[in-house]
């Protein structure tokens, strides 16, 4: 006689065996999830505490740099890289932190390096755009415009007097003197 081993995916009705084909019902399998902040968590231990999210705000922008070559990639990954502006070699793109872009980045995460952009000295305004640059570590630096400082009138007068002094050595005299010292060093 043959022995029949029952697997968990096989249901029995009397003497007949019926196999469940298709995908399992996820609502039935994952019914013990804990809903927190519109996200279902499935902890391994039932007594495990779910930590609250970090208090710091997520970055608004990402710096994305392509690391791997495009040759040999499937067309959908090439299309995503072209859409992000990373099709050229050593391409760097600044991308908003929105769900659509995060989904694209998730699909090509093995090809790119993603860094959050931090604003150490505050976010730039429209007037600061010309004096803003992005470092390789994702730090955005804004060179602020200095306010006008009241200058000392005495310093300005001294500089003007030195410029117009008659006994001051001009460029021609300095060149001749330097040439003579070069030709006769001793």
C-alpha cells in the first residue's frame, strides 16, 4: 500500500485530496499585523515593542549618482536612469523625496548611490541660488552675501596717499633693480 503524506497546502475532504492552486490569501496569512501610522507591521515576537519613527524630518532632496555601467541592463532600468538624468557617465541628479521617485530609485538601487541632501547653514532662497554648491557627501553649502561694513576713512586716505606718493618705486624701477641683482648676485 502507498502512504499519503499530507502537506499544509493540501486540504482533505473525506478520502479525497484537493490541492489549493494559486496564490495564498494574504489577508488570511498575514492577519496578525499591527497597524501603526498607516503601516502594517508583522513582528516576529508578539510582545515586541514597535519603536516610534525618528523625530528628525526626512530629507526633501536626494543626490543620486550612477555607479554601474548601463551596458547590459534591461530596457526598463535604462528607461528609469534616462528619466532621472543619469544616462551619461558620472551623472549626478538631484531628485525630490516623493513616493514616485522613491519607487523609481528602489528599482535601480543596485546601480546608483543615493545620498540625502543636508542644508548645514539653512535652505537657500532664490537670491542665493548663484552662490550655492553641492558637495560630494550631499551637503549643500550656501555662501551668504556679506553686509556692507563701515570702512575706516583713515585707512582709505592712507591707501590713496601711498598710491600717489612720488617716492614710491614704480614697476620699471623694480624690474631694473631685480635684473641687476640677478646678473650680479655677489
